[in-house]
């Protein structure tokens, strides 16, 4: 019997039962995606996919500290569960103590929907978007433009269980629209992108109109010598730069002197004024339209992943 035929919370509970480690964290992610792709003002492909991935984190307490082992697999079957758990335990026994090891979180109430079926997306998410996209194709064709791009919607239901009794669940929708307009001779192009939770707030016609203006700008070309020039970036480009800044703002990297947030001679620049620009960069999982999990789940330990904490620190 495949693990896919079992409910995600049952997979989590079974893996925890199989664990012989001092501590164990099991993360089951149920994935579903729906997508549309187009080229030359015509839809090319569309489809829906389903999948599951399972991560087991085993922790072993030793004289020098706690060591962890992490093993992740996709398309897991019921027969694979024990080998997956044993592999995580073997990895923990072979690893050195983790510098940022923390006890497993306790005292958190079980998520009321932990045993519910996972949320799933489908082609229905494009019910309003697809007809509007067809209208955008017609307008672009009449205006001498060719549209290329894709729309992708993903819904991930994450189930987290630990040997300390933690049971958490979160459904995360995420949608992406990327649209590129080209002139018929392919000498000019312009790009626009949007993020969305459900594609109800995305207007492909408005994006096509925006790209038409940009293509018009590109009709005028000016040769400039090499040098430094002031550049005006659209909001999406600024957002991309700030996202990378957030990913690079690791406290450990700064302490070790490896980023711009490191203080010359040692330490970090926490508390310093870095710029005169009136910029606020914050993270709020309850921000309307940007809702995300109210807890952090790390599927791997160490490295450059932007998620803070070790994999056996599931924090609210």
C-alpha cells in the first residue's frame, strides 16, 4: 500500500512510532500545483500535479551535545517509512554535535485541523483568469505584440509532528504570474510579474497594457559609454533585491565577518543606521494578502538556507 493512500497525519504518527532516537521530528508536505503556459499569444500547455515529500529529523544526545540527522524523500511508500527513519538515525549518530541545538518544543496545543485532509489546488483556480488571458492575447495580437509566459499555483499542506508531542498544520497557497511581451521582430521585449494567493486579484489585461507602454519606450535607443548611471527600478525589481537582502541577513554569517552586516574588527552592525533612506523591512505572517505559517519549519540543517534555526527547532 502506498503512503499516498494514507492520510498525512497517519504517516507522521507512524514514522514517530518507528523512531528509536532520543528525539524525532517528522514533516509531511502535501503538494498540488496547477499551471498554464503560453507562447506567441496562444496557450501551449496546462496541467495539474500532486505529490508528497517526507522529512525525518532524528536527534541523538551525546556527552558533547546533541547531533541531528536529516533525511528527506519524495514519493514515499509505506514500506519506505522504516528505512527512512533508520537512515535519519544513522545520520544523527554519524554527525557531530550541533552548535545551535535546542530542546524540542513542548506545551503547544495541537492544531485543530491536524487530522484533516490536505488542501488541494486545481485548474478551477484559473476560472476567471483564463478567459481574461484569452482577451489579453487578442488585444496583444491586434497591437502587434506577442505574449509569452506562465501562471503557476501551488498549495502545500504541511504537517509537523515531534516525539515531544508537537502537532502542527498549515496550508500555504502561492501563485506566480510571469508575462513577457515581445515585438514581432524580437528586437524589443518587456517583462512583468505578479504574486498572488488565488489569481482573483491578477488582471492579465492590465499587465499587457503596462508591457505595451514599456515596449513603446524601447523603440528609442540611446548609446551610452561605459560608466555609472542613475537607474530607476520598478517596484518588483526593488522587491527582488530586498528579498535577497533578507536572505543574506543571517546573524551567524554576520558574526563570522562574512557579510555587509559584519562590523570591522568583529561583531555585527545591529543597532547601526545603515542608510538615510526611510525603509522598513519586516516580516509578519498575518499581513493581509501575505499570510504564511505562524511557525518556522526547517527541512535541513546549516548551510545558506534563509530559514532560521535547526531542523529540530519548530518554533511559534
